[in-house]
C-alpha cells in the first residue's frame, strides 16, 4: 500500500519492506515540520505490525537530505515565532530516537548530499549505505549553529578525535571516508540501488546484512581522512578551542594552516558549544544527548550568531558572516547549557552595549594612591560623568578592600578591578567578594582578572609563574567551580596575545588590556571579533611642554620594558628591540602614553575608540604641581561628559 501525502514524504509498504521516501528535491530534501511529523507518524503507525525492514531514501538521485530547513528556523526567530522551531526540533529528535530504537532494521540509502538533519535520519538506523555520489558533513558551525540530531552521541563515538574534527570543521566526507570512519556501513554503486531495494523486499532473500553484503563493493582507494589520523588525533584530542589552535600552530604544514583558517571562519560561540557537547556526550546516552541538544538549540536559534550565520550562508549568500559576542557560558555536569542574555546586541533588544554599562571613558587608579585620595578621586570622577572607576590589583592581596571602600563612598559609578592578580587573589576570594558587592551594590561591580608577570609573581608570592594563557584558562575554570559562581558576563580578562584574547571573548564579557598603543587596540578587536567588550587602559599626561611631558611618560614606561608580556605587544605593533632600550624611544613613548593639552588627549581617546575600543580607562600621570582630579576635570570638560543620575544598565 502506498501512502502519499503533500508533506514531501511518501510512505510505502511492499510486503515485508516499508519505505520512507523524501520528495522535496528542489530544496535538497531540507526537512520541514510537516515532513518530520509525517516520518514520525509513519514509524509509529508501522510499529504495531512492523515490517521486516524499513528503508529511508530520496525520490531523486544526487541528494538524500541537506538537513533541516534552517532558513525557516531563522525566519521563525526573526518573526518571534520560535515555538514552531521548538516543535520542529522536538519532533525531529523524536524521529531520531525512534530510528535508534526501532524494532526492525532501518536502512538509509545515501545517494548524494547528506548533511545535518539528513545524518540524523540515517546514522541512527542499523545500516547506512552510501554510493559514489554520497557527500556527508555536519557543517553547522559555519552558520552559527552546532551539530545536533544526536551528533554529540554519534560523533563522539568515532575513532580517536575524528568526531571532534568533523564536528568543529564541517569537513565533507565522500563514500570511502564515510565507510572508513564508521558513519556508513556499506558502499553500493548508485546504479545498483534499485536492485538492492527489490532484494530487500524479497522475504526469502535472507537477513538484511546478508543482502547488503551481496551488493556491497570494496573501495578503490584508501581514505584520505584516515591517512591523516595521526595529526587529527594529536590536534583535536585537546579539550579547549584555544588548545586546538595552539596544536595546529605547532603541527604546521598546509593541512594545519587550512584547518586553522577554517576554524577562524566559524562562529566562536558554535565552536565552544560543539566541543563541550561532544566531550559531555561521549559518556551519555542518546536520549540524554538529544535532551541537551534540544536545550542548546532553544538558545542558539535565538542568538545573533545564528541569525547572522544563516543570513551569510543561505539568505544573502555573501559568505561573510560577522560573528558577535558568544552567549554560551558552558555546560553543567548534568548537561544544562548555561547561557547569557547580555552582550553586545543592538536593534531594540533592550540589552546593553559595553559603553552603556561602563561609559565611553573611565578612570584607572593605582593602589599606591593614599586611601583618602582614592575616595576623593572616585567621587570626583562620578560627579564629572566618567562611567567607571578601575582599581589596580598590583602584586599583593587587598584590592577588594579598596573596591569596597569606593563602592560605599559612591552612588552610581561602576567599579571594576583592573586587574585582580590571579596569583594574589584566589578564585574563592574573588567569588566571595563579587557576590558580596552584588548583594550590597547591585550591577555596579565587574571582576577584572589577569595573569600578572613572572617578576611580580616571584617577588610577591611563593607560586610558580605559568604562561598567561595557561594561567588564565585555569583561573577561569576555577571560578566556574565555586559555589554561586560569578556569571561570565561579570568577568573581564586582561588579555594581550591572540589566544588569550579569544579566550576572553569566549569565556568572559571581554578584555581590559593594559599599556597598549592604538595599534594593539586594533589588533585586539580583530582577535576578539565584533562582539566582546574591549576596554584598554590609556596613560595620559596633561602637559603641553613636549620635553617635560615625554620625561614624565618615559619614567613611567621604563619600568615595564623588561616585562615580556608588554614587550611582545610593542614588537607586534611594529616597534623594534632598539625602541625598547634606554627607557623607550621617543616614538614608543609617544605611542603608548598620550601627552599634550586636553584636546590632544581627547584625540588619542578617539583613536582608541575608532580602532575598536568600547571604553577607554584613563590613568593620569600628574606632572609637577598637578592633582589627578584637576586633570580629570579638564578631560571631562573637553569630552563634554555629563553625570548620569540613573543608568538602568547597571
């Protein structure tokens, strides 16, 4: 009996054979809600009197299914019709689980493109037959989504690190690769598929496996994918995106460079979520994996990266997505996807840009300032309209005591640490202080943390200094493990190098780099992408005498020129070893420290903002006879700052 419906899916019964035929060829059999409903209904309808075997196939050669109708999912999000998307995923995942638990063998005939949801329809059955026309892939990270339909279950069970490689990169597999890695079970020539279906319909043909073996053909060459197994396993066995990038750089060669570039084009939000799902799913049931993916999909399809990714790939087709700030904040041990609703989002969403929270200009204060002067300057900054007061952590504990004093002495201004030293302030202490400040002064404190410098750590602690990226990764992970952990969007990371900047963009609200020229702000914005906050410190000297101004600036800068973390920034910005000698060359001093009258200082602030900064934190170096508050008054007047009596973002 043939069961034909207008839902682009046919259900056919031919003796002991039941066939599900996808028939939406113009859309590459992209799955819609009516289609997955129909497949569900067919499978559930046959269960009471099951056939001997179920075959899933396409009505047209050259395509199996290109996956879910992701353009419609995007449109649902734009139209605030996300309930329809939720129903689609719920039904699709129900079909995937039905196929995995069906009481009779399910055979997928993949004679062409099979991606995303198409793999969900095929991989969960007992047998996956590919032809020489087959192309398999999970390319979701390219469109701001993630490999779903149980991919956290089936990809994580592929040999070695192949599943992680395929899930993150979206690399396409041909028939030989698919059989070699285990995504397909048999390889059959396309011209033999009709005869294969006829044989499967014959109740006297014997076991399904025996029938498939009679038609299967051996590959005519080795799999290129398996030949690259050593490098794939070495690189993609890492447990973070940053480590994967590091290992690719270490691996070297054409493949590593191309793979690095491919990852750079993917959504950082999607990469982080995909990796965590695969690591978590490797020890979970299919049911649990689908549950976690369903929750993740609920969040991702409402995120800017998904809207932008689908636009670039399938709507405008310019292939040039501009990724935003990651909303993904990790997974709990139970598989709960942690998601932030704040970030760099505009367009009437009600959420805040960084400048709305911190203001475009803030004040950076050293802990060496006497307590009474610290309070006086903070109050003055608030009265003048500066958005934020940043308090330096230095090399010893105690910064949170000064933060508490400033918060208690002011009313509205945001206060942050820039930075709390990771070696001096433990994750437990930082968490306790942040939660205390939140209870007493809601939305006014942000935790800025940084990995310090070898000399500072050796002089002030008994700890062994670690590479900045390693220490930052460990510290952020330890923050997450605390009771009542600090939300990621209340943390900022002092990041200078490209990998640390990417870590800041993925795991925190953004970066607060110290002591960088405008060129480094531009570099940092490129590394972070358009979403995460970027709020550099800028040292200023209000002095119109060039000689006097440069003398103050050089005295300040000279004490940093033996710290590799900073000298690397200067070299990356185009300066030379000669520029680092004798307290710094004139051009280095002038690039790092802004000098001149208030209008000249204002121009340097604008240069940082134009280079991609959201906010600039000013560290004042008073020249002879000056007070910090006098310099701040001059800058506030030049900038036209106006005190804010109420900022709902805070």
